[in-house]
């Protein structure tokens, strides 16, 4: 349980960083795409490491971190590509980010359906945020030719939505686990 708390704190901090970066991108879209690309790469590398660590933590329903190994490896690869191949990636950065966000949203949709199956009451909020993130990611894929400032703002909005979704999932599912761990019936289970 102690390891899970550490992972929750790191995971929550990363979600908050995604939200803050997203807010910064929405508020100041004139930032250089190269800087944003490299910053996003560093965040994806850290995010990938945390996701892989989260996968190996214990979570009673295995909901909060169920796809974290695959998503962690995917995030590491994306992060390295964003750091080391900036010039090539800048040509298709919005589409690239859209694909990443869309894939994460699909995993979160499955997480919400699994949460419903386990009887968690607020599964629908996970689904709602995942669908919003998925729509935003899809729009990045189909409209990559817009002005760079609009793209930066849109990527920022996507990061805010995805960060909020990740934060909600880790807080909600780990909270449920804590309630179960504190239950007087724990020894019976």
C-alpha cells in the first residue's frame, strides 16, 4: 500500500504538470514549437517511467494502472522521439499528439467500462472525460493544417483534459481502494 501511495503522488504530480503545461499553451500560444516539443518529450519520458512503475504497484481492482505497462513503453518511445527527432516531428506534431491522446482516451474508455462492471459509482465521469479527450485527439488528427498558435492552444486544451482525466482516475480509484483497506471486514476478504 505504501508503494501505491508513492505512485499515486507521482502520478498526480505528473497529471498536474500536464494540466499546467496545457494552461500555459492555451494562455501563451506563441511559445516555440521546438521548446514545446522538447518539454513534451521530457514529460512523456517521465510519464512513461511513472506509468511502468504504476503497473507494478498493487491496486485491488487493477483499474487505476491496468494499461500502464503498455502506455508506459509507448510514452517512453514518444518522449524519446520528441526529444531527439524534433525537426521531423514538428512537421506532423499536431497529428502525433492527436494519436497519442486518442490512444490514451481509448484505454480510459475501457477503464471506465471496467469501473462500471466493478460497481464504482462515478465510472461515468471517467467515461465522459475520456470521450472528451478522444474527441479532442481526433480533431487534432483531422485538422493539423491550422495556424501554429491555434494548434498549440488545441494541444494545450488536450493536455488539460488528459491531465484532469488522469488525476481523476488515480484519485478516485485509489480512494476506493483505501476505503476497502480500512474496512473492518478486510480480514474476512
